[in-house]
C-alpha cells in the first residue's frame, strides 16, 4: 500500500493492527508513515467502518466455536472492560457516572493444552452491563468443565438453573454479613481457617425468587477478608474448592497481558467500533502467540508474554515503552508536620 489511498480493506487493516503491538507503533500517524500512506485519516476512517468490525467478529466467532473446553478443565468466566474518561472525546455508551466504554465477556480455559485456543467470546458489551445478566445468554456445558466466577455473577436464580442443567460451577459471593442461608447438612467441622462447610439453602424465608440448595464454604483468609464460595461440587474437599477458585487469577493475568504487554492500553481510536476492533485484534494476536509457543510455561498468560518477548527479539524491537504499560501510580506519602 503506497501513496494516498482512500479505502483500506478489512484484511489489510487486520494485518496492520496485528503487527502494530509487536512493532510498538505509537499512533496512526506513525502507522501511516510505516506503511507509506500520506494521510493518517485513512486508517482512522477504516477503523470506524462497520464492515471492519463485522469482518473481525466473524473470525473471532469462528475461532470461539472451535474452542470447546474438555470435561474437568478449569474455565474462568469474566468480562474485560475497556473504559475511557467521560470528558474524553468519544462516541461510546455510558459505563457509569464517570466513564464510558465497552467490554467483552469471555471464557478462559486455564488448563488449555498447547495448540488449542484457550479463549471463547461469549458476548460483546456495547453498553452498561451486569455480569449476572450477561451470563444468562451463555450456554454452559452440562457435566463438562468447572466454571469459576467472581462475585459479579452471583445470582440465586442462575444457581438453581445451573443445578437443574448439571453445570459444574464455583462462584464467590459477596459480604458474609448479608448472606442468608439455612444449614441442611454439615460436611466439615469448623477448624482453623475453615468457618463453614455445609449443604445449605440460600436465601431467607421471605425471598420470593429461587432458593437453591448448594454447598457453602467460608474460609477466613485474614482478619479483614473471607473467601465465601458457592458450588454444586459436594464430593470435593473444601481445600480443593478453595485452590480451584484461586486459579481464577489466571484470567486477571491474561487481561493485564493484553493491556500491558500487547499494547491494548494504548488505543488507536476512541470510536466504539474502533475500540472493539482493536480489542479483538489483540485477542487474535494473543491466541496466535500461545499456539505458536514451542515450550509452554506454567500458565497461558506467562507463555504469551514470553512468546511476545521472543518475537520482539527476533524483529529487533526495543523493550516496551513505559507510557504503553498499565502501571500503578505509587505516590510517596508526605509526613505531617
């Protein structure tokens, strides 16, 4: 593609933005310069086209359809929001009072073997959402993998539905003080960090909705924090349930990998279509890096980071720019006089 060109087709656009995170192209002006285009607005307009988004949606949906978790695998389900400040120039829907943006709900196979796709997209969020409402549209496999979710997916009606459909799940609930339940059968006596391990009926007698019968495990992690788990896996030990939920941290590491190591924190467009296109481009790049790795590490996120570093070394690209990395702002506390 040389000289000024009014239109960039979707396959060419996808190829460019698959290469941009590895080549550390800082913006559309530099992208236009690298590709010999005289006007950077060529790519700005291409990112806003519905045809570009439909093209990559079909690719991601096709890959997601081929990704089927095996029974017994640990699968984490979570949303990755991409938000902007409300004062930023944009056309994105409202996310809350201060931010706007969009997001993707997906399932992440924590036990994915080499050569397989670990991610399957469940829903694309283009407005303010609730995790428990989005998951109602997903079809979870009965007697299949163990689905692990955070407190955002807590819903008694969903618990009852999953139990009827024989879906294996581990969900962390909210505050222990607001939790209402009746103990049906005690499975383990409280000892040490274990406070509750029993078969219970959730909800109070005044509740109008479903009151599912589930297993409740309450573990005191530290004086300020409890781990409260709801599951239908009654034959597991409470230690095994606790260890399985702690593996959910792998999907959080995957989110950080996409935003920090694969350049998603540095957006090339603030348009809703452009943001969704870039997010799925980075997702495709992460899947390609994972499937091309010859020696996988302990988890998928670490393997993707190491593979991206190896490809940068091959191409002779310097380390990541600091402004493209998601970092915390640690400020020194001033001493009071």
